[in-house]
C-alpha cells in the first residue's frame, strides 16, 4: 500500500525534503522560495504570467506532447486508466480485486490515507505509468475516496474544499503536478471520475471542480461525480469494475460477518 509505514519509513530528513506534502500539523518551517521556484518544481506556468512565460509554456507543452506521441505509437496502445483508492474507503483492500479483468489498461493504486503524502501518490502514479508504457500519460482517472458535498477527504488532515485548494500550497502543487501527468494527445478532455462521495451535492462542490480545472491548466480536464445509482453512475462503474463483483463487494462493504473469498 502506497505510503504505508510498514512499507516505507520516512526519516526526519525525508520529511523536511518533502516540504509541499507535509500536513498542516507539521511544525517544521517552510521556506517560501522552495514552494514557488518553478525551475525546481518543473511546473508549467499559469496563463497569468508574462508573455515570455506564456511562450515558454506553449513550447514546453508542444515538446511534451511530441514526446508522448512518440512513446504511444502503435496500434496496440491502450490509453491508461489510473484508479486511485484511499484506504479510508471501507474494505478498500478488496477494490483491486473487483476491477475489470478484460481491460489491462486499468491501473489500481491503493494508498494509505493515514500516512501517505501527496508526493507518495504522485511518485507511485509516475512509476505505474512508466511500467505500463514509458512516456504515456493519463487519459482517464478514478479517485475513490471519502468526502461529501463540496469536499474531498484525500489524506489525513487534508480536506479539499474550493477555499483550501486555492490557499494551501501543498494542495495547489498536488493538482498542478497531477496535471503534468495528464495526456496531451487525448482529442477529448481527460476525464477524472470522483467516486465514494457526491462532491457535487452543493454549490461549493461546483466551485471546487472549477478551481481544480483552473489549477490543472493548460491540461484540459473534465471532472464527473455521478451518483452510483444513476445511469451515469452505472456507466462509470462499468468503465472500471466488473459490475457483478462490484455489487457483491458493495453488499458486503460494511459487513463484519461475511468473508470475501468470492472476490479473491
């Protein structure tokens, strides 16, 4: 599991180095320049920069697009679908067992909600993409986490709301860096599904989605968070999961009595 202390123990030096991904409770001071130096972070500049910055951004975009095109040549290439699963989801450890078995492009990533950092998640996504096809990017993504109307509970002490996503530097950097992993070849907007909560259940949910879209520019990304029982929700489930196994898992998600042998 990504970020689990049983797998990876971070030293004090590691935590200092990962300045943008520490939680709000970490008392270690952060040097402002370390968060805003675009040369070190490799971030694309936003459209609010100078004309020269805009030209550089366009050049970088075209260069990265060409590299992705070369990497993904061939009729056998199937665009990857990243499935990000929070351990906070009840019975999350069984989710990788219920994905569609006829679709090798689905890449499940289970992360430790309590101990993982944004860095851990991004590094694992990059590693999985490289293993799938070096140089490829995300066309479709599922974020399976807890939350509610207007907010996503991504990590411990890290609740994404439209206000926090605009102000908290580690969240800003997470979504910007994630945008660099989205495809530049996809003729349609790259799609991010949010599952496990109905984030669009309030006006603040729509504000959150619009904020995320702005942060991820110049990548073009659509966000969808349909109700699971709706027609669009069923379509989302069938895109990533074996529908029969998903229903079985769902029926036992909160049970302590039934075993999960059918899912293994």
